[in-house]
C-alpha cells in the first residue's frame, strides 16, 4: 500500500513538472529589478565589502580591476541582468557608489543554505547563510520603501527601488555548493544523506518567506557538479573514483541527489504558492555539458586552472604568494582566460559563465521550459 501511495505522489509531481509551453505563447515579462540570493557563484562584491576585498588578478578581463567577483570578469548573474536590460546588481553590503533602483544582491561568498557552526577565518564559511540573507532583504525592503515614500524629490529617490517594483521583480536563488562541501567535510555519507531533506526544506522556507513578502517570480538554480571542480581533481584520485568526464563521482552523486530532492520540492511549491511562478534551472546539467564539451567549445581541458599554482602537491591559490626554497611563487593568471573553464579551481571564468548563461536563459535547462524573459508566467497544465 505504501509503495502504491509513493507511486501516486511521484506520478502527480511528474505531471506538475511536465508543462508544454513555448515563450511565444506569452508576452515578455517587464522585470524592472532582480534580487539575488546565493554564494560566491553569484557574489558581485558583498564578500569583499564584508570581509576581505578581492585582489588582482580577479576582474582583469572585463572590469580591468578587482570587482568583488570570484572570476576574471562577469558572473552568470551579471549576464542575466544584462540580458534583461538591467545594470549589474549592487551588493547589499556595499555602501559606496551603489544604486538599488533595479534590485540588490544579497549573495556572499562562502554562504550556505543551512547555518554552519564554522567561521570565515577557519574554513571560509560565511555567517550570511540564506536565512540571514532573507532577513537582510526584509529590512532592505522595509527601509527603502519608507525612505522612498518620505523623499519629496526624484533626486533622492533615483537610487532606491520603487515599492511597487518588488512584486514584479525576478528573484534568483543560486546556493547550495557550500552545503555540499560542508557535508563532505563534517559528515559521513549516511549522516549527509539524512541531513539533505532539511537543507532542501530551509531553501524552501526562504522561498515561502519571500512569497509572503510579495515576491512572485522565482528562478531557482540547482547546485552544480561539485565533483568536477579542478581544485578537487588536482589531488591524487584513483581512476575508479572518477566518472566519464573525469569528475569525482561520489561528490557528484550527492549533488545529483540534492538536486532531485530540490526539484521535487519546487514542483510541490507550485501548489502551495498559487500566485507564484517558480522555475527550476538545471545548472548541474548545463555545467556538466560544458565540461564534457570543453575542447569542442574551444576551451582547454576542463580540469585546467587559469589562476593559481598547483604543481607537485604544492598549492598556491589565485593571487597569493608563497616562499618555496628561497623563491617566491606568485599564483597569477593564465595568458588567455577565455580558453579556460575554471578560473581558480573553484569558480568559473567569464567565458565559461557566458557560455552557461547563454544556455540557461533561453529555457533549455529549465522546468518549465520558458526563457528567463518569460519566467513570470505560470503555464497551465495540459
């Protein structure tokens, strides 16, 4: 009987996730702003404002200087903003030269979905977990709305979001990679599996809280193939530990399971939040496809790192220096970052981010399969 019930639930969820739609069936959404929540994959300067500013050679390709991003240039969230005709998002924690008229970025490098009992100085874990990012958003919305309504002239309003735009904004969530890393670091396999439903539920709670504050359009990224990060592959691994792309299979299996549970929960949210349009974006599949087609797409081997020194079990990370046998090693960048997928062993180059962004914004990796310009629509079930 229990197996029958389970089969019915799976069938219902499958029906809810299969929606035959095309972007041409709907007019484009008029997104005036974007609000982003996440980790270093979408941090546009929050971590630099809160902790230590990113130094060179980060930002060299597009910005010509460090710009608070873990890359040589733009991130996926930057390309999303550009595609929507909006400026790059200002970090919520950056108080200098910022404008929030078209949204804000609450992502901080090292952030997790679940709060971790660790620290930035110990192992790079940020105290700005997803629940804290929501609290910051809540305060941001209340204070900017108050100040906007108090201001008598447009001059004082021009850097503030218009209160009516919050409900019409796009809400992007791109977080989970650091929860995977924490699980590998702190738990055995059975403990990590047991904790996964709670990680998913806490992300779900953030979506529900944003919905309660008036958010209606959600663009939710799943977590990428963490087992393919070159920083992991530069350590000695046995061939039987690797998958067909040369990635650490055990880590990718956990990411796949997390994504499976997340997708089931997002689909269920569509019935729980009747006025919301929720898009589940398979970032794992997009990144894994790029890794598998690296050379075909004009990149070097996906395991190669552009910025950093990783030879003979000596690891000096991007932009850092190390004294070795009386010689200073500087971990600078490669000659042409556009040929590399990995910027620093953990984060992607601008070229890779651009490739991934181009392949997700058109809806190819989304459920429902709508382009991001049409993500505010709720396709009817057939």
